C-alpha cells in the first residue's frame, strides 16, 4: 500500500478549482468538465471518458452538498501527506490480533474484514465513499496504536476501547460491509 493521500481523489484538483471555491464555482466547473468528458463526445476513449464522468459525478455529489463537503475536507486534511502503511499493514493487524486475549479474538475478527475493505479501497480495487474510508482508516489506526484511551498493556481492559471503536465502525457501516462481502465473493 502506498501513501493513502495519493489514493484518495482530490475532487478540487479533478474539477480544477480551489478548495475555497463557492457552490456556484463548483457547479460551473463540474458542468464544464462533464461536458468535455461525456462519453458520447469521446468515442475514441469511451472507457476513460466513462471513468472520468463517474469521478466527476462523485466529485459534484460530494462538493455540491455542504455537509458532505465539510466531511470530505476533514478527510482530505487528515490524509494529506500521511503514509498510513507505516501503521496499518498486514503485519501490524496480525500482530495485534495475535496479542489479543482468546476471548476477544472472535470479536476482533471484524478487524480483518475492515482492514481488507480499507486495503482494497485504498488500492483502487473497490469503491467506497471517502468519509467511510476515513472512518475505517481512523478506527484501524486507533486499533493498531498501543497508546490509546486505555493502553493495551493493561490486561483485558486494554482491548475494550479498541473493541468498542471497531464495533461502532462495524455497526455504522453495515451496508457497506455487506456489499463488500458480496463483492469479495465474486
């Protein structure tokens, strides 16, 4: 996995606008780009045009909605220039699960699903809303780091906060996780 910020599409750059652009500027940039990249106007590169059109539609859906835009801006600031591979990787997940007490291991299997979903999304194999990806990434980072709300070295209790965070994410993203499991089986 490479730098996570390289894997998240910067919708401002995609639309060719500044992050401080107002709603009208966002709409104008979207309409100009969608007109340019519409698949019907690009028969020689239809596949690329279709992909670009989907990205533009997603960009406008997020940047055109003030609440989604606010969440997207937070996620963009959080991921910009950070290499999550340093913390969130196969070895770190495996090590944390191996150290967990047996009673918690069953419940912590959800971490494997969240990690696979996060990894496939960041690597561009699976599509998911940026806010959901950020939620999973933040939860996994909280899970991996040993110095969180309740330090992991405290017997049994040290994993309770990690479990609470993972359970909250699993409950919040039930539909996305169900869709991902279906996609993964195919």
